[in-house]
C-alpha cells in the first residue's frame, strides 16, 4: 500500500491485488461545510445530507459515464418532518446537496442520520443517473432499514447482482464513507482466495464512524486490510460546485409567463430575486429584464 497525499475532499479507489474486489473511500470536509451552511439544518438532517453527499460520490465511481448521479428522498406524508433531500456528484467530482424540512422543536433530540431518515415516513428513496449522452435512468431503492448505506448496498446487490458493502458517517466537520464490491471473477481472478469476501465483510463491519470521518484513506485502509495486498491508484479530488446560472433563473421566469412574472415583480416591489438554495447565489430581474425575456415571444 502506497501512502497518498491527504486531501480534505477526495475519493480514493483501491483494489485487492489478484482478486475481484474493488472499492472507494470518500471523505468530504470543505464541500460538506459549504452545503450545510446554506440552511439552518437540524443536526439529524445535516448528518443525513452529509451521508447522501458521500454516497453519491461513492456510487458514481461504480459507473463508466460522463454525467451525474443523484440520490433523492421524497416524502409522501404531510406529517413528515423531512420533506425531501437530494445529493449529487458528477464525473468531474463536483458535489452539491439540499434538503427541505419542517422547522420543529421535535428535531431537538434527534442527532443521527437514521432519525432524519425515519422522519421521511413512507417516502421514497431513489437513484437517478444522467449521462451527458444517452438516456437518463431512475431506480427505486428499497428501504430495508433507516440506514442509508444498508439501503444502497442492498440496491446494488439486487439491481446489479454485485455484492456491496457501504458504510457512511458524519460529524460536525466531515463526512466520510467506504464502498467495497465483489465484482464478477475474471481469468486473472480464478485463483483468488475463496474466503476473501467473507473476511473483508467481517473487517469492514468493524469500522468506527470516527475512522470514516477523521482518517486519511490510506490509514483507514491499512487499519482495515493490512493483511491484504491493497493497491491504491491516485486519488481523485472532489469539490463543491453548483450548476445554477442567470440563464436558468431566466428560464424559470419564462415558465411563469409574462403576465404572472410581472405580477410577481410587482408583489416584490419592482425587483424579483431568485436565489439558489444550493449555493446562495442571487439573480435579480427588474421590469426591463423581464420584458426582455419575452421580447421575442
């Protein structure tokens, strides 16, 4: 195992040499802090959003696409304290996330992602894959528990027929996680240790949350699998990035229609401001700007 340069936001791929086992470790600090600073999230929602960010960053690494992958939670229960949540990562390592929740004193005693997940009620968890070329795909993830990692690992095993382990964790400053997969054997793997997966599963189950959030990837992997021949390629940097823009905001106004846009403008004192929940950017439109949007209509 080769030591790697520590980075606060990165994904580290790893392989067990001469075996069909591969995996990734993700740790997010700067991007996680940017995301949770956008809203006064309760502690449990912060934890869940952090885990979703990490999970999206782990899962897109299993795909060979240029595009993005998002994980989404949607409540269908009006009494739920968590309305929805989403996180996404694209092939360049850009991540972002956002959640909608009901402000309530009931959040005060809830600290964990499991508790936030449970507040979704009978809501739905799904994964969306959006390649830059080709058709998008959406899959419903069975909620086998209130543990996001367990649900996503179960989905990978059921949908792709690939045994998968996913562990996720957050604290006040960082979010981290690990994904381990047993891929189909190739001719190069025909002599692989038949007990390897069971051994790795048992070892992976011993990971403590603070190891996922605090340790560099190489140190984490050494603690877990120091008796295995672990190969570490170069780590991939991750970073927060938002896709909002003036043009997209303008497009949202056009969808309203000219008359409704002018009514909204009047209701807001002659200046209509659209703000991005992901990054806090604001896009302002006055009457001249709005009239200009419909000039060619």
